[in-house]
C-alpha cells in the first residue's frame, strides 16, 4: 500500500514530524527532565559482550542469578511489527555472564517442531523462564521453560515445558510476570490486531485500516507523547498455567506494557507507555483480583518494569523502569532515540509511588531503551530497535 506516492513508513513519519513541530509550538508537550545524560567523551557506555553484533535487538532481559542475565535476540519493532515475521528467521535465547561478559546461545531443548520463536517479554521465577513469543503470523504465545544451572554460564540450559495462548489481538502481547508456578499475568499494548505481514504490508481492508490506526498510535501517540485520539483499551490478563485459561484482570489502560510482581505477589506494577505512568495494584492471593491502589506519573514514556531483586530494609519496593523521552527530547539528540533508566520507589504503608530520573542515554549505542537495570556500579540498557543490543554504562565513571 502506498500513500501519496510514498510508503506508509515515510508518509506517517512525515505526519508525525509535522505534528511534533505543531505540538511543540503550541505548548502541548510536557517538559522533559533535562539531565545531562551520558558524557560520551568519558566512554562511560559500551556494548555488553558484543551484543551489538551477536544480538542486535534485545527487547527485554532478566536476571537468572546475581551475575547472569537471560535475553533473546528478536528484532521485534522493525521486523515483526513493521515488516512482518516473514522478513526474518526464527530467533533464539542467550545468556550473558556480566562478570566475564561471556555470551552463550541456549538451545531450546524439547521445543515443539513447527513453532517459530521470536522472543519479546521475559520473566524468571522459581527456576522457570517465561517468554512472550510472536510465532507464525504474529500469533501470541507464552513459552514456559525449565531453567537449570542458572549460576553457571557454561552449564546453564532451558527445557521447554508448555505454552499458553492468551486471547489478545495478534501482535499485541507484550510483557509477563509470575506470582507462582501456576499463576501468571500478561499485558497487551495494542487494542487491535496487527496485519499478519506487518504494518508495512496490510492486505485486507481491515488490515489496511488497522495499519493506518497503528501508525497513528505508534508515531503519533508514543513518539509525540500526546494522548492518542484513536486508541481503545488494553489490559492485563491473569492466566493459570495448568489449564491455560486466561481472564481479564484489569482493562482500563491505553497501552499496558511493562509488568512486574512483588516477591510475595501481593502487589502488581503495570506501566502504561503512552499515558506515561505506572499503576500499582493490590492482588488478592485467593482470587487473583487486582485492585488499583495508586499511580505514579513520569514526564516521558515508560516501557518495561523490573523490581530490584534485593529486598529493601524499609519495606519499600524499588522499580527499575526503561524510559523513552518524548518527541521534543528525541529531536534534540543527534545520535538517535534517547532513553534510560528511572528508579521508582513504592511505599505500601504510605501508598505512594515516586520516581528519580537516574540516568539518560543519548541514543548513540542503544537506539531506544525498553528495559533497564542496575548492577554493581553499572546500568544495563536494552532496546527493541535493531541497534546496540545491550549497553553497559559505568555510572561512577560518568559522574566522576
């Protein structure tokens, strides 16, 4: 499909740029926290374990031990969502030892034949790895693996157990969290199905309409930071592993994205990337019901949510959030799409969620940040684009 003699990508990019300029001049944009970001001349950031070559696009990652992370090479935003899954081959899981920076590919033992694997969101709990998979024609699955030897990079392995297929629109499944081996929660970030061949290649009339609306949301809402005009509701589903049954737990998000559960499962944290806030839910342990407690607003889009695995002494929860500043900030950065990590603190006694803008990346290594975490004196940043893999940044060196 071509519009005004150019491809949909070019046409809607022009529209997005025009709207961004208008929005900026009419004062519609929120002020972005103006941190200096990384001082590139000090070489505080570099690609972790050569992931810029070995795993160019890592949407999400999780710690499986104190020093080992697991992630997946899957060029989600560019290939799956825009060009369609036919444009690239099946992807894989990798593990990285942060101490030695040894990267190893993990064979998918026992994985069902005929199922394509394109990893997106991740969760690790009780020696299980849960992975959002955009399989054939962007069909949505949660693959569940058994994890063994998580502290030894030479012996770490995964074995497929089963899959769950939440009833979400094609291409929209995003993030996952687990409260037990039996109960998981997933988010979907789009209210309508993506075309089977990606946004750039709609075929039916319905797919063409969805492509137009999809671009309006992706470029207009997320990039510009303006609440979308043509966006329906997305939500959180609660799924039981034994039966595969999924029920809507909460459905009033514009674009539900990152999700994380507290260690005991009494709280669930959900990011709405387009509305730029994180919602805190109390979870009923017997029914799984979610009750909204409070929300915390940020000045830019927030993507994935990860909890600090180390418990705090004061009973609060520390959230690590991958962030993508709004379009005005994007235009001011010469290297690409900036982003970074924001640290949130939730106090269940005061029922308050506050944020600290911890670090901002200029986009030179990782073009866009979806997931962020702290490790020792470093910050880890990964993004859904086809540039950079995972960046590791020396916070102490940069701020010296």
